[in-house]
C-alpha cells in the first residue's frame, strides 16, 4: 500500500463500493425475490434456469469489476 | 480565452458526406413501412444482436461524449459510474416489464396505463412521457450545437436548426426500421471512434504505463467520493442515475421499449438487454469517457500543450483535435458524435410519434384507415423535431450538460417511474393511487424544489447544498420517496381492482399474459429450428403448414405460434414473419405458405427459410 492510499479517506475509497452493492444489492435481491415469488421466472424451464444463473452472475460480475478497479487504483 | 479549432474543406466534406450517407440509408428503409405497426415496431421481427447494437447507439447519446468527457477530465474514472450501475434492476425488467409490454401488445407506455388503470391515468402518463422525451430530444440537440460551436463559430441555435432538419427528414420517412438500421451502423461507428480516440490518445502520451502513472490514485478510483463535491458525488449520482435514471431508461423510455418490442420474441429481448448491460455498457463507458482521461494526462504531463481556458463541455472536441494526426480522422470522430446524436434523437422522435398517434390522435380521430395514421405519424415526427429543437432554451442555462441532464432525470422521471413500478409489481396499487402519484408527487417535487433545505436536506447523506443548483442529484431520492409515499398511502385507503380486471398486467399474472398473447395455453416444450424451402398455396386461414416430421422436431402442435425467417443470419430477421402452425402434411423439407405471409415476410425467391416454434 502506498502513501497516497493512506491519505485517502474511507468515504473516498471503499464507502461508495459498500453502499453501491449494499443498497443496490437490496434492490437486486428484492427483484429476484419478487420474480421468483410471482413465478414469472419458472425454474422448471431450462431457459429460465439459465436466466436465473445469468442474473446472479451479473450482480457478482459487476461487484468483482468494481472491487478490482478500486484495488488497482489504490495499489497499482 | 478559448482557442478556436481550425478546420478545412476536407473536414466539412467528410461531415457532410456522413450526413448524406445516413439520410440515404434511413430513407432506403422507408419501403419497409407498409403499416403503422411497421413504422413503430418493425413488425416484431428482429434478432437480439441487431437490437442490442442499435440500443448501444440509442443509449450512448451525443450528450454522453461531451458530458462524460467533461466529468472524466474533472473527476477521473468515476465518470464510468453511470454506465456500470444498471444491473440492480435487471430482474424487474427481464421478468417483469419486458414480458408484460410484449405479451399485452401495448402500443405505448400510456397504453399500458389505460389497460391497468383507465383513461385518466393514461392522460397523465401521456403528458409526463411527452415532457420527458421532448426534454431528452432538446438535450440531444443542445449537445450537437455545443459540439459544433467551437468548430463553426456559428450561433448555437442556427446549428441546432440545421441538425434538426437533417434528423427530421430520415426519421419522418424511415420509421422504426430506419431507426434500427441506422442505429446499428452508428453504434459500430461510435464505438470504433471512441476506441480509436483511446488508442491514439495513449499513443500521443507515450504508452499505457506513462498514462496510468501520470494520474493520481484519487483520479483512478471507479466511484466518486461518497458525498463531495455537490456537483459530482457518489451517493447523489447513485440515486439520480443508478435508480431514477436506470429505471427511467429501462422502464419509461418509450423509444427503448419500442426497440425491445421489435425483437422476434421475449427471449430475444432478454438476450439483447442482458448482453447490452453486461458487455456493451462497460465498453461504451470507456468510449464516452476516455477523451477526458487522456486530456487530464496530457494536461499533467505536457501542460504547455493544453489550453487551460478550455470549457468543460468542449473537452471532447479539444482532445480529439489535439491527438488526431490527420483532419480525416478528426472529422471521423466528430461524425461519431453526430452519429450518437442522430441515433438517440431519432429513437425518441419516433417514440413521441407513437405516443401522440396511439394516445392522443387515435382516440380523437377514430375509424380511419391505417394509411391515414401512417401519414399522420410522419407529420407528427416532423413537428416533434421542431418542438424538440425549440425546447433547447430550457436547458441552455445549466453550467454543464451533465448537470442539466442530472436535474432533468431527478425531476421528471420519479412520478412516472413509481407509477409504472408499483403498477407492475404491486397488485393492490389502485387507480386513485396512480393519479395521486402523478399529481401529489408532482406537487411534493415542486415544494421540495422550492424549499430544498427543509424537504431534501434530510435525505442529503451529508452533501453540501449548492445555493445555485441545490441538490441536483440527491433530489432524486426525495422525489422518488415522495411519489412512493403518496402512492402507498392512497392505495391503503382506496379499493383495488379484482384479479380478473388486471389479468396479465402485473408480474403476478404473467402466465395469463402469455396465454392471452397466444390465444391458448403456451407450449413450452424445447424444440429445434428447422430449415425449409417454401411452396405458395391458397388457403384460409393464413397459416404455415409444415411436414409431420418438422413439427415433431420443433416440438410444435397445431395452433402454436411460429416464427419463420430468411436463413441468412446476418439479415437479423429483416425478412421474416410470425404466424401459427396449420395442419401438417407429408412433403418433407417444405413449408406451405400463403401469398400474404410471403409478402409480409418480404422473402426472396429460392432462398431457404429457418423456422422455430415461438410458444
């Protein structure tokens, strides 16, 4: 970790990341719950099972991307 | 004093050549407009890849190049925030709104409100939607004016007038098919141009390592400071763009909705949306922002080459002129901004025409033939272009395009977005509550705007109030909560509709929507695609008849929905048609087709066709 990293406050570094995937995550998982509960996504269908996986993949894909970019900015 | 950018006749030949090419390209597709359905929805026929590429061009507006380049120059990689925060609402969109608009065959967003709540809510939704879309068109024209201002030295409004005439012509005659195909071409152009700027910029600086190491860590962080400064902070932009903007773009952008309705099936629409958000938005954000990053690096490494007086909204144009080694390349990049403008504005103009025809004109001027409505749609497209260009004056006073756009999203989208959202996902939500969301929400937004220290400050997350433009972004949180509160409270005191009255109109009754769309119970058995030649026959009703074996391969039954297209994948469904399966025959490898279906599909003689069961 370099000196500049230490100088940057938490509100500048990881707080936005945590807020984004915390509050954004609540919105996302409410959405997943509603479409599952409403049976608009039907897991007995092969295509819908694929979509279910893609939806989760998308959330963690973006989470991983922002984690990597934040880490790279602070350390590389 | 900002230095003027010098150009020669070569530059203008390329720019004018581009506009002529787009005009010709768009006008060519006028032949595909036989009905208003073709004009607005392109006959629901296209493949996902064609739609997703054209969505890129719609999403990346010309304002994107200018506003993100300016913010990227000021604040660094956090200019990417707005392109990388759309996934949270994808479950709601892919398995809520998208199938509902597709299966209920609504012609516009207000048409959905008519079905879900009745005509009063439709009128309110129509007003809100038209304000939103015309505002969006105005911002597009304003951007184009600001892009060309340092090059032309003309008056801003003269430039806007000229651009409006060109955009108006091809949209007026070409319709949705012209929009999709010109946007497809323009999507490729603007992505290529944006990446070219990045490569040339890195080369100009001396390599990626020099570029990366020239920038401070603060500049390289992908998310902005949590709540500082007032004109660019993470939490404000999360609520303004990540929530109000994302939902606004996905759920109430009539132009985008029409694009998804032009896909051949809901599954293809989902693929287009998911691919766009997962892969094309991360590329797009680099495309629109990188000129600002390159500019910052140049200003640090070689300050003598950088004009410190440059206006923020001119950073893109300035960097493009600085790093390009030839005027041809510079002209190409400016043409890409023009491409971005045209592709955003054309979609919205077509969408405004759809709303005006379906939600205002048809209810007043009833029982005319389709040709009459098609002609009216073209006239409305032209008038919309003029009104959009004239509305520029409302946004010209903001310090930057980014703030103008942020304020616009925060203020105009919440009532409509909340009404759509609660309408789709909450069966209990009532008609009276929807009306209250629009009227009560608008009143609370107005009050909040006038007394921000009292009403918006409790939600400000520590953001300092800028007296000139108070809470440009975080006001979206207050506005959204105000609209939700009104909608929820009124719902609990009023009577909701029965399940039968709203069958197929909420995410809780999607299966009913599918059944109504097909006309019988959907057949979800997995089948294969089948290649066939065709034989024209006379028959009533108009349907497609395959061999018994082909029916088994497609897992299809008589009465199921079928989609048949030209076998050449790269046409993306341009030559295709939807129909139903008729009784099978024993003629292997052949589909029996009526003349009207053949003409509607615009098929070529002697070309193989590809058939698949829709549901």
